[in-house]
């Protein structure tokens, strides 16, 4: 199956789930473009051309993309870290070039030191002051998971899309013996040992984009993926989750922490500047279902400024 077919087939499934639940299926981009469906959005972003039809039974998810018009103010958000331009492992087939360009735009944005200085403020898009609140919410979530699942180990974790190791330093090293810092940007990952400080010897820096991250089986008690999945196409996100699931030890979990579009605001919003998108809660839940992962627990992060997108944590197995 070509990449285009994979993308549109998954769009069709998510579209049907959202329609069945009475949830929005349209969305927009920060440059003012309106998309009538998820399929129309990905067709536009990945360069598939005008939508004609989807695989069998997929007609409902076809849609149109409206040229940019003024839609409203751009919603602020805590910026996710970057992702490496996808390799042939994840972009083969029809439309692969568009996917590469999607990832390259994100890579270029976060590699620019003017956009992302090497500090908390840089990796959080000017919202460095929310880091303690973020870490406190994540710590409480991990404590809940440990109570729910006593078999959750504490030997090794992966911090995916780790940037300079903010989550590693302030959260994971307090709970795990060792942490792999997985980050595509040489500029950011080179700064990680100094940022982490005295516990750097308990970390291993892995400079690779998550599209090309193939962890060994049975290698992690926890895989933490924060503020990065917005840079992934739906198909690549499900492939990543499948690989991470195979890498879990007995009792292990994947945690995805990311922005979620506000209720009633559509199914998605594309950030035209850094090549990312924010999904609705229903969109996320549909993807998890079709990716074969089970949501063990989810909760909303409290205490963030009102102008930011809501942020949710999902524990997956």
C-alpha cells in the first residue's frame, strides 16, 4: 500500500469515529487556511493534490481546503521539541516527498537558535516559567500510575523528543536508575549533559529522530513522549507507538503528554510556522484505538496559563 493510501485510509477511520461520536471533523491552520476534513488537511500538507476519493467506503472523509482567509488569532501553546526529517523507513511510497518536507520544516524551525535558545525558555517556546508546574503535574501522574500498576519498574526510561533534557533532569532521574535522552538535534543534545548536571552519568544521549528510533525489545520500563507528537503524521505516530510498545518491559508504559485542541474548536489546528498540528481529544483517542494501544489512564494538566492549549497526559500499553 502506498503512503498516500495509508494516510487516507487512516483519515477515513478517524473521520468515521469522530462523526459517530458527534465530534467535529474539520479544522484550520494558523495561516488562515480552513480544512473541511482531516483527509483534506493531510492531502494539502503532504502534497497529495485535490481529494477525489478514499479507499472503499471512505467518501465521507473527503473534503476541501479553503485558501487562507482571516480565521482568528493564533492560539498560543507551549512549543514541542523538534523531530528529524523522516527517513526512507517512514516515507516510502506515494507522497513521501511531502512528508519529508513536513518534517524538514519542523527540523529547520527548531534548529534555529533564534527560535529555540538552549534553555527552558527556548524549548518551551517562551514559556519557561511553566516548567515547574509541568513537572509537578507529570510527577503526580507518574505517582498515580505507580499506584495503579505496582509492577511498573524503575530501572530505565526513555525521554523522547527530549531537547536539552528538561524532563530527564527534573522528573525521570528522580524515579529511574538510568534515562536515555532521545533527541534529533545535535545542537540541543550536545547541551544536555551540562544541563542535566551531576547526574549526567546516569544518562545516555541518543541523537536520532523519532521516525528512525527503533529501540530494542524489552528495554524500557517507561517511554515518555512529550510535546513532540504534534510534528508527526498520523501514520508515523502509530508506527512510533508500535515500536515503543515492543520496547516495553513487563508492566511498562508509554506516556504521551501533549497539547489538545479545546472542546468545540474543531478536530485539529495546524501551526504553519513550525509544521506541527494540535489534535482534539477524540482525534487522539481514535488514533490510539487504531494503533492497537490501550489507554490505561489519562488526565489533564492543571495550572497552565489560560492562553495555552489544554495539555493531557495519556498512559498507554
